[in-house]
């Protein structure tokens, strides 16, 4: 940990950007699997269960989990270090805030990040830690067959209206976080230019809408069905 503090801010931002883009790709894969919880095909449950079985039993995927958790940790640790360094660099706030070109969500990235971290902890408790045997499967109207029966665990969770609403709100916050983070990642990698920055911003905006909206469709389905 002490060694991380000696990296320059540019190095921290570069590593954080790589980890963030890696997590962005993972979210797309995760969403693609989760959408089969919905009745989009006649055998959607079978497809979802096969995907879960592959993700929880394949040795390569198990190794990938270590990389994934490493990505989360690197992104979180470097984000916190950079934010603390920014606070220390300007310990006193101006009495009158002047006009700033910094976007609203850029100023509050650390706040949205903390909310997302809380969301991740809850998500791990309800699914990943169940798989490891550390926590009990969520209770609800469906009987959970085993620690890998994520389909019925999901139904039990989203059968609770309050859980679904909180989940939706947290995903909206995630969308705002992703919108700024996507653009910042490419800037940190030095890929900022008047020719292609507008394209990157457009892709980031689309991504930050489509990914959260895709996840939101799942609890929405159970809320209205």
C-alpha cells in the first residue's frame, strides 16, 4: 500500500483508467447473461442456468474472478488515493464558489463511487458470498435449490418491491458515474483530441445509459408483472 503512494498522479490515473475500462467490459458480459432472467426466449431459464454453471465451474473463469477482484480493488484504492491527495492539495475551500467548467458529477465522483461500493457489497452478500457458503440465499416465494441457483435467488430479491426500487436508484447513480468515468478513462490514457473526443463522449453517454437501463429492466419486469 505504501508503494502505491509513491506513484505519480498520472501513473495512478493511468492504472485506474485501465482497471475501469476492464470493469466496463465486464459489465457488458454480466448484463448479457442477466438478461436471460427475463422471458426473452422460450428456454431463457435453461440458457441462464447454463451460463451460471459455466461461470461458476470453468477453471479459466475462476482464475478470471481473481483478475476481476483485482480490477475492483485497484480501481477503488487508486480512486480513494487520488481523491485524498486532491483534498490535501486544497485543504481550504473558497468562501465563494466561482464558475467552474468541472461537471456536477465530476465533482461528486467520490460520493457516487462510495454509493456504488455499498451496492457491490450488498450484491456480493446476496449472490457471490452465497456461492462461497458465507451467507444464506435470499428468502422469498421461490425455493432456492442450491448455492448456484441464482435464477430463483434473483426472483426472491426482486419480489421485494423496496429492494427493487433501491436497486433501480443505485443503477441510475451508477449510470452517472459511468458517464463521467468513461470519458475520464480515455483522457487519463492520453486519448484526448478535438477530432475523436466528441465520439468518445457520445459512446460514453450511450454506454452509461444502455448498461444501467439493461439491468433496470430486470427489477422493472418483476415490479409490473
